[in-house]
C-alpha cells in the first residue's frame, strides 16, 4: 500500500459532518452521551485519587463535573491568553465544592476567568479579588469584594480551616505562604510554580517556587539561567527568599495534568496545605 493510499484509508474513517457553529468552538470535543459519561467517570477517578492523596474532603462527584462544564460555557473570560489555564479552573471549581470555604481569596485576577469559576462553584462564601488593575475584567459581580492593591498589604483573614487562597500573581511563592500562615489560611493553590525544566516558559516565575523548596535541593548561591523570548534570564537562590516557608507546610502536591481528558491547557500549579 502506498503512503497516499494509507492516508486515504485512514481519512475515510473520519466523517465530515459540516462546519462548526460559533458556540461549538468553545469546546474541544463532543461525544455521544453514554461515551461522555464513561469519559467523565474516568476523569473523576483521577481527580478523586488526587483528593485522597492530598487529604482533601471526598465530596466531589460526576454532578460537579457536569456543573463545571456548564459554567465554563458561560465564562466570559475563559480561554483568553494569559488567563488561568482551562484545567486549573476545573481544579479550582472542584476545590471550592469540596472544601466549602467561608472565605476564598484570589490574587492576580486579570480578566476574571478563575474568579468567575470560583463564584459559580459556590454562591455562599465570601469572595475577595486582589489585583493592581481591574480595567481588563470581563465581568463584575456585586457579591465579590474587589480590592485594587497587593494582597500582602491587606488584613483579610481566614474564618475557618477550609478557607482558600489562590495565587496567580507571579509573586514569590514562599512569601505568599508566610503571609497566608500569618492570616490563618491553610488551603492554598499556587500557580506559575515551575521547577527547573519548566522555567523557560516564564519571564516572571514565582521564585523561589514551592516545588523548588519542597525537596531541599537548592543551596545559597545556586543559580538558574534560562532563555525567554530571546533574553537570557538568571535567578540566584538565597535562603532569605524563602521566609521560612517550608517549616509552615504540612504537605504539598503538584496538581495533576488532565489534558488527555479535557483537551485543555494544564498549569504548573501546586496544592499546599499549611500547618
């Protein structure tokens, strides 16, 4: 069989059913209902395994996944460049559903994709939004407390052990951990937390990241260099940059990649539980 004939044979198995409708462009794939349910149950098993490993409440189910995908279709900022990657919005939705926090904080809101997701996950908790500029917001909600300054200068405190802070602000992970601990927050999600092999994607990584301090491989004076958009960048580690964060961590886990199930972008993010 020639290569052309081989390609024709493979192509004949895929049917062209017509042009995509505008509303269909928001979803990477469609499946028949029974297949979709089996697929979602497979994804749910992966997510529940992570929740069990991380000691998170076992409260998520197939209904939560279905709810998330409905919310995603109405999210006015979803998928726009530089917003929270699609798969991390799913994890945040499930974390809100599982933790049932009294207070949730987001620092680094930008257009509000993940903020919209958290608000839709639960209308009951107090939601705080921090950024230095809210001019790019794609939506506003009267139930959200918008504060246009750095979270570290604020006095918002946790009201319960399941209250959640999400950081997508490219600020030193370790400083944010210390600030959370001092304000009583124990549940954290830290985005933009690359390890060495992932750092080349960042101009402003949140160094030192929680992944870098978790295994004690860094020593004072260690340097890391990478190329970003044609520029050579360097970070030099100093213990002082860690703010004693490791001693405050009960346990931490990289949030799993799930692109094979969703078709959406993953993130270099960690879930962190503080003491």
